[in-house]
C-alpha cells in the first residue's frame, strides 16, 4: 500500500512502514477538507489523527535536520518549495489539503542528505593522500593513509625567526609573528638593548650584493618584507632622525624650483604637505637626473618628473607633453633605495644615487632603475616625494600617532619614573632659606653651576691626596669614552658615513679622536644637510688641562661639560647640538 504524494524511498523508512501498517485504509470521508466537509460524528477523530501524523512528521524532520548544517538546508529550501510545494506567497487552490505538502518534506531531507554526502566525498577526494607515518601503531582495520578527519585541527601560523644585525656586526635572532610591524620589532630590540625609545629607531633592508639599502616604514610587516629579500640580504637596527623630519621643515626637503602642481595651489609651501597627502591634488617633482640605461653601463642626463602614476623621463629636452614622456618605473609594486657605493659598483657619476627596485627582483640588476642627483638635497627631495606619493596619510599617522605597542609582548612594559623622582624640584640654598626655582632656564643654569662646583671639589680633593683611583687630568681625558656620542678612533669618511646613515638633520653630531693631532678631538656636526668638522684642542691654564673649540675663549674641564654647554648654547657652532649618533650592540 502506498500513500499519495510520497515516493517509494520515503516509505522504505522503518518508522513510516510501521505507521502505514497500523493505519486503516482511508476512504472518501477521510479526505475532508475545505471543499469536503466532514460528518459531525467523525470530525473529532479525524482531527486527532491529522494532528498525530503532523507531529510525527515534525519530530522526524527535527531529528534529521539536527544532523546537518542549517546553511545547506537553506540553500535547498527554495527550489524544493517551488518544485514540490506551492510558494508561500501563493495560496493553495481550493479543495486541496496541506497534508500532501507536509508529507513531501522528507524529499527535502533526503536531498540535503545526498548533497551532504557528495560534498563530503568531494572534499575528501580533493585532499592529497598523506601516508601514515606510524602504521605499526594502528590496528589492522586502520586506513594506510591519513584522512582529513584523522588530522589534528589547524593551529595558528607559526612564528618566524628573523635575524637583525647592529652596526658593529653583532646580531640577535627575534621570534617574529606574521602581524609584527617594523615599529613593533624596533620596540622589542630597544627594550632588550636597554636603549631609549624615542621613535627614531628603524629597521634597514640591506642588500650588500646589490649595493642598496632603505629604511622600513613603521607600518610595514617584517615577515612580508623578508619574503622578498635574497639570502645575502639582512636587516640592520639603526637610528634615523630624519624619518619624519620633512613634516617639521618641509621647505628644507622640497626646493621651490623642483616642485610644481598640475592645478593651481593657493597656499604655496604652507599647503605643500597637504597637497602631497591629498589624493585629489597632483603634485610633481621635476628636474634633471642621471639615469642608467637598462642593460648598459652608460648613464644619460635626462629631464625627469615624478607623479602619482610613476617616474617619467622626457625624450625631448624638458618637454612634459604626454607624447614625449616615457615611464621609468612605478611606485605601487616597487620600493625606493639608496645606493651605498654607486661609483664603485655601478659607475655612477655622483655620490647621490638612488634606485627604484621592483619587489619581485632579488639578485638581478637588469631590472633596477638607477638614478643619480647632483647633490644630497636633490636626492632627499626625490626619495621623500616617492615615500609621500606611495604611502600618503600612513606616514602622517605614523608621525602623529605612533603605532601602539603590542599587548601580547610582556617586554613592552617600559619603566616609569617613581613618585619620588616626579616630585623632585630645583632648589636654591644660596640664601638664608631655600626657595624653589620655577624658571626652567634658571634651573638649568643652577644645574650647570652645580656640575662645575662638583668638578672643582673633585679636583681639590684629588690635589689634597684623597683616595681617588684616577688622577684628575687622567679622568678628564677618559671620562668621555663612556658616552654614546663618542665613537673613538674613526676616520673622517667613517664619521660622515655614520652621520648620513642616521639622518642629515640639523644638530646631529658625534665626537671622535683626531687623526692629525693625537691630543685633540673632532666634533662632526650636520647643518643644512651638510657635514662640518670642528677641532677640539687641549689648553693649559694655571697648571690645569682644559678643552676648547674656539681657541681658548670658552674652556671646559672635560668633553662631557663641553657637549652639555653646546647642547644649550650655539656659541661658535652653526646650530646647537641636538641629536647624537649612537651605536648599540644587540
């Protein structure tokens, strides 16, 4: 016996076979519906049978639906409703009972089960067969390969070890997560090296075989950058005080003759950075550059202009007509590097070379677009404009709001000053009663006087024969070697290289031993992107040794006192001492 509207597969279910055997044959009186009113004596019994059957169908549907995801059932509901049932928006025709629609629901369940089985077979067959590495540990009925269900759940991406080098050749291996930025890694290295974190530490992408290097932006992912580096390349940990200096003094980085606009600019240099950061403006950097021809050793001096779409050279003089412009390189899939030894390695005409390197290039030099400027200011202008046009507001956000420190790294909890240190104030005890010095300039002057008095007391105690390990004259000649700004016996060329590496900003300095005079020292200072050297000579006064860089007009008992003075006063220098070059050992 079969039910109307139910397929054979539906009736093969054991649950429904029992129901069919127990249910008596239905007569015309049992088909009562809206068009066939039931007799009064059988209306109650028929309603009870109808309710029981509906409950049974619902119970089976609920038990089967709980075995499969709801998303697959929802994907099959609409076509099955259209094929086997009336749409909800259309009322059923008169004379039709909803019982047939209810009994057709197992068709939907079986279709979902069939799709689930096919999807599972498809997923399993698409995976490669993995041999079982330990067949002896499995039972006789275990499969020889590892199926998907036998594999452990996927774990989070493993961290990657990144080796970072310092300027003195030492290195440190750091466990780096996939989402760790260059700023995060610098903060970790600063903490482990016990340095001062002033947002000027950077990672350098160094390619010795190509003679290129560049500073990573704070937001760049370290692991992603390392994936584009060759085996000979490495990361360096270095200071860069000029990283965001163009936000403070834009006119020093963008000479007026090199900057033009495709549309009228109302603010001049006041809106210079806004025009670079805004995507609606069209800034251009223009000028002559020495361009190395691809695949050749020769260089040509061409008129070049930099736009948002890329770097172009003119094939006809200084014309910027579209038909005369030829693309040299884009900025989207490339990075801008400085040439380390352009004259020696590439035969560059000047020392102020830079390069547009595609990210896909590792060891090849054929696809490198090498360029040279006439001076350092020109090179800085081109490279800074490339950074602004490529990253835009990201640089400004890194400058104004440094990225937050990773909460997952416990080492990023920097020490804070204690309550007792925060409560310290400058006091003057020269009178009968002490007073608080509220003027910062007066407090600084009092601190300097206290330092001078300490040195005088130290000298007087040593002369009287106190238990001092060092003679005062010996102490004044060696105490500066403990300072970070003193770099010992290095050459003039090496000092200039360090200044350039750590940023050509005003006030960047270092001290070193003089090569021409064994008893003298040299102050190397940067001003207006030029490096100057000042000799510090020893002088004797009343049997005591002093140091001076203005022929004895201003004398200091040691080099620490000299540096402290010129950090507050310009004196004979073109500017105050502001930043000192530092090298740390990782």
